[in-house]
C-alpha cells in the first residue's frame, strides 16, 4: 500500500484531518512534503472570499478569490472564483517536488480538485506522482472530492493495488483521524 485517498463532502473535515496527520508526522520526525488549502474569509462579514494554498512548512499563496467589481477575471474560473495559476504553481509545484528531498517521508496533498486541476503544470506533476506511487517509490496521501468520477488522475490512483479510500462523514470524522493516521504510519513502516 502506498496511496491513501480521503474523500467526503465539502466542509466535513478532510483538510483538518490532513493537517493533523502532517502535524503528527512532524512530531515523529517524518519528512512531510505537500500542501493543503485553507479558506480565506472577509474579516468584517466572515464571508468566504477565496482559498489559499499553504505548504507544510508554512509558506502561503493565493489559490483562488472571488473577483469583485466590473473587472473581468483573468485566467480560469471555478464557479465564482478566479484561479491564480501563477501564484498557485510557484508554491504548490515546488512543494510537490520537495518529496525528492524527503526520503523515508510522505507526500500530503489537499486537494486534487477542480481549482488545482486548472493548472497544466499541476496536472503533469500529478501524472508523474501517479507513476511514482504505482512503482512504489512514493508514499502519498491526498484528499479528493466526493464526486470525483471522471477525473483521470484520481481514477488512476484508485486503481493502484492496495489503495485505501476513506470516506469522511460528520458521523465518523472524529474516529476517522485515528484510522487514517494508523494507515499512514503503516505505509511508512514498510
């Protein structure tokens, strides 16, 4: 087993679980590479205005934001969000490449989703990651959308022998962290 996928509805706690896994592995001195996404909210209204990508070493860059005013969004959009490809790629691709310097470590990625997949560089890097995981050269944990059918890279990851898929729900999310953590520690001990 070299790949763990975590799925569930938006807001159910997938990112929180992945962040806790990263923190726990860091305390155990396991090298962790990758990134997670974090909501950005307006300080006055509390309304979500976008998403940032954050590396496990604490670097941050915008992933997507709501464009306000008469200006047309530049670049791709997902719903009402404009994706900031240049900023995302400069941080996220570098975070994914850190895995080569992390022998004995793990790559954590939140998430393989519509916004991230707007980036051709991200798509290409994900294809390389699938090949490395298939060849058992990389330990990989990722969150994926619940309705991810038809996304080639996710379908390929699911077909890897030994792939574990965890479905997080409000009713199981508290216990799910321990199960996913134990699975991560298991793949790292092999």
